C-alpha cells in the first residue's frame, strides 16, 4: 500500500476521509489509553512505547499533519515528540522562506 504524502497543513475541519471513515477512525491508537501518548518529559521508555504504536499506524502522516496544523506542543503525534515537531516546524519555515 502506498503511503499518502505528508500533508503539511490540511484542514482540521475537513480531515482526510477514506470512504465513510476519517483518518482518526483508522488510527492504530484508537484502542490505546491516550495517556500513553503524553509521557513525562525525559521518559524515554514511555516515549518509545508511544512511537512504537505510531510506527505501525497507517495514518501516522495525517496525524502528524494535524499536529502541525493545530500546533500540538505536547505529546507524541504521528510518531514525533514535541521536540521533533519543533525542529520540523523550523525546517519547514526555513524552506518556505528560501522558496520565496
């Protein structure tokens, strides 16, 4: 199955839909305790557990796009930590500026 391209800023009000299901309905974390995705700062084991769920998720890219669009600064989203997303935002802004 081909992975969907990263949608940098999709509309949160109009999430990507697959048939009658949104990407959230297809997420691997649907039956997982949400607290798993909000480990304490420095909890490497907790962070890795959350990322492991994301690694098998068919819609992780949509989750990441949602997190970027809605500026989610806490938790693990689409297999990324808040630090990962901060670096990604900086890189995207740099690329947008350089593109003119």
